[in-house]
C-alpha cells in the first residue's frame, strides 16, 4: 500500500513537472515565433520606408535636373549655379523616418549588423541632403542680401554677380548633394 502511494505521488509529481516543462517550452516557442514575426515586420517597414524615400528623391532629382536644363537655356546660368538654384527653389520632399525612429530599440534586434549599417547610412544621407540644401539656401539668401544695392541700379549686373558668387560658393555643396542623392538612387530597386 505504501509503495503504491509513493508510486502515485511520484507519478503525479513527474506529471506536474512534465506539464510545467511543456508549458514553458510552448511559451518559449510562442515568444520566439512572435519575435521572428515582429522582426520580419520591422524589416519590411524599414524596407518600404527607405524605398519610398528613394522614390521621392528620384522624383525630386528628376525635377531638379529638368529645371536645371530649363534654367541653362533661359538665364544663361553657370552649371553649378543652375543646379544649385533648382535644388533650393524646388520643394524638398518630406522624407519619412517614422519606421526607423519609432522602432529604434527593436530595429537593433531585427537587423543584422550589415543591414543596420545600411539603414543607418540611408537615414544619415537623407539628413545630410536636407542640411546641404538648407546651407545652400542660406548662402543664396546672403548673396542676394549683399547684392541688393547693385540690383537697384543695374539688375542685370546684380544677377550676373549673384550667379558667379553662388556658383563659386555652392560648387562643393552642389557636388556633394549630387553625389549623395545619386548614391541613394543606386539603391532604388528596379521598377
């Protein structure tokens, strides 16, 4: 009788332990599956956001280059001045950083180091483009402010002076802007 009771107690204890282990294993597998699903979702959101940003840059850059060609024909501007003027006068697209910024803690877990570096580079370039464009706009405004007196007496001379000054001052900015935007467009998947 004693032996039978011990056997039943031992069997019950083993059943509880086995049930607990299976429950923990099921919870672990569920969490792992949920994490993988969440990581795939984050990766997909980042991919969609980056591609959308690149598409916006592509449209913007095409418009800038088209506008530059029109300016070259209309105003006889220098190459960098025409491109720089088109860059600052055409509205820069609003780039999204929501998938990146709102999931930053999860992004580090969802991406491998190479993917994380590539994503970081994308958002850095987008930020740099906005900063370079703003810097060119300030340079242009400063040159316009400085030439106001000449513009009153001789508008044509003032335009020529502004163009030459802007071309000289913005040349490296325009080159850097162009290199960065073309780097991003290379990563755009084919349509």
